[in-house]
C-alpha cells in the first residue's frame, strides 16, 4: 500500500489521469493516500454496496442458489463510484465475506467484472494494490498489466511469498515483473533480498524510515514522508514504468 499510494500521487503530480484500486482485503490504500478519517468514511467498497450488486447482477449480495448475471454492466462504476483525492480517483473493491475466496456469488462476480474492465478497458494510469497474491487477475486480465511490482521485505517468508507470486505471474503469461525491497535498514538487508532473488531482478529498496512508518501509522500520505533517497527511487521507478509509453 505504501508503494501503490505513493506511485498514484506522484503520477498525478505529473499531470496524469490516475485511477487507484484497493483490491486488498485488508484495505488501507486510503490511508497511504493520506485521506482523513472523516473523508475515508465516505468510501464504500464496491462488494459491500448491496443495492449496486443487486442492480448489476440481478441477485442480492451474499445470496447463493440464485440465477444472476455473470457479465454485469460495470463500465460506469469507475466514473460514478470513485473518490477523488489529490488528483487520484480511488476505488475500494472490498472483500467478499461469504462463501470463501473465489466464490461464485453476485458480489464476487461484480468485482471480477470490474477488475477486467479497469485493466483492459480504461485509459488512465491504473495502480492496483493487491494482497500477497494475484487472485484478482486471470489470464485475460494479466495481458493488460504493463508492470507487476512485487514488494518484498528482508525476511525468508516475504521472499518465499514473492517468489511464489512470480511463479503464478509467469503461469498467466505475465513476464514484465520487478521486485522492490521495502523496510530495508542497511546494506546487509538489501544484499539478503538480492541474493535470494533471481539475478538482476531487484529494482531497488525503499529504506526504512521512522517518518514513513509514522505517516503510515497516522494515516498521512506516505508520498509526503519519503525522504530524499526514497523519493529518487520512486521517481526512477516511474520512469521505468513509463519508458515504453508512446
């Protein structure tokens, strides 16, 4: 979320049209963007909007054993249900609380259709914050992803998770992938990440910063507390992302 929120705001600062999607079940992209609590309370996740789910799918949220549309109309949702903050339009997907992950239920169907539309059918810069996996991507959707950034911390569990995500991405045919270190305190921790990843796959490392940590804790925009080194790294990352843009 730190990386996603920072990228979204910095892209908007370049005058670009930016859509940020919080697709993490533990939604906190709004905090990374620095949206105050009084404003954040206005953001209702798509999966939790029962009226919208029923309108678009023909069935009530949380229902099972009903006939509902597997191709709901979603093309207007980004325009009508996003929250604008600092030039970034934010959409929160929300989690599907019933039936388990990947359930064939109305709200899950709506979210998946919306992800497909956002990735394949929109022209903005799309920054999607996902949990530790690629659950929201299918083979068709992955074809519209220009760059996958896998964020790893200097620990074996984080590295192992990152490598599993890398394998899943390759299975979907997604090969434009980079690793980004996070919460790295020193050169030894950077070398630990580097030696446990494929050669030359680590783009760089976000240095550990108390101010960045406190911004995240306090719901302030992480973009405003990067520090010189981390800001240069994020600018270089954006240049890498846009290098092949026509």
